[in-house]
C-alpha cells in the first residue's frame, strides 16, 4: 500500500513523463538526421548526374568536332577526351561517368541529319544509365542535335560553294 502514497504516485508519473520526453526527443533527432542525410545524398546525386551528363556531352561534341562529324563507336573512342573535359567536372575516371550516363553508340549522325527525324526533339543520343530522364539529359541531347544539324548545313553549304 505504500506505492499508493501521494509522493510515490507523483514520482512514478514524473519518471514516465521524463521517459516519454526522452523518447520523443530521440525520435525527433533521428528524423532530423534522416532528413539531413537524405537531403545531402539527393543534392550530391543530382550534382553527379549533372556533371556526368554534361561531361559526356562535351566528350561527344569534341569527338565529332575532331573527327569530321563522325560518331564514336564506343567509350574507348571517348577516352582521350575525358582528361580534356574533366577540368570543370572533377570526375574520378571514365568508369565513374559510364556508371551514370549511357551513349547510343549505334547512332549515325549523317543519316540523322539527312532524315526527317531531326525535327523530332525526342532523340536520345545520351541517356541516364539507370533508365531515368531529366531536363539536363534532354538539354544535352538537344545541343548535340543542334550541333549535328548545323555541321551538316555548313558542310552542305561548303559543297554548294565548290560547285559554283
């Protein structure tokens, strides 16, 4: 019966209240840590995808520029351009880029430029390796498309100029 004394009841309630407060604080801290880690990871994942996408774009652009508009056959063709383009991106190596971005190596820029397909803005010459899509990939593809078409137009103009 001593447990039912007014002092003992209030002490027991105080301990339960303190325990409940500790549990609530721990849950809030755990939730805050999860949110912080999730936000940190999301930000860096997006930055990595951005860097890999644009570095791949730059490597493809340089390759075509230096190879008379030809498209590379594989990643080994792009390897020499990795170091040239990596200054602003900071990718550890080409394998890191390949893990994030894919390239349609079967693409034929000459056939593309001479077809009606070049009006379709959905062309995917490069894509995210995980199968996803985002605005950066679409922009990179649009810029590659514009480069291919402008190069084809310039070459056609050069050919017409020689005929005259």
